[in-house]
C-alpha cells in the first residue's frame, strides 16, 4: 500500500487518462441516447431506457457476453443504471463497440 501511495507517476498517468476518457465516454454515451451522471471519479452511472429490449439488465447481459464487466446498480435501488469504470482508450472503445451492437439488435 505504501509503494502505491508513493508511485506519483502512476497516479499522474491514471488521473490524466481519467481526465481524458471520462468526458469522452459521457459524450459517446449521450450520442447513443444514454444519459450519464456528471462525475469527478473514475466511473459514470449510465441510465438506460426502460423499454423492454434496451434495459440496463439486457445491456449488462449482452455486454458481459462480450467479455466486458459493468456493475449492476439494482442493489443500490437504481435498476435502470449500470456503473462503467473508466479504463484505457482501447477498453472504452471495446465497450462502445459492444454497446453499439447491443443497441443495433435491441
């Protein structure tokens, strides 16, 4: 734990990545009609429609089948939301590709 706290270079890289990818992800979700929370952390809450085939639960299952992990927010009384952690650019691109595939088939 001490080494992690002392690794200021890693912290700076991680923060720079988050500062870049967080607004990018929010913009791309919005372009797809998915609302997301304004966040200063390393994740967003994406709000999915309640339409039968486009729900958060349906998206979670589809995206999970593509090898990506999002967090179901139902235990927090937010069944229409998924928590998306900010990751590397290629991870966010993989998520958006899977999301596009989900939305196209829904």
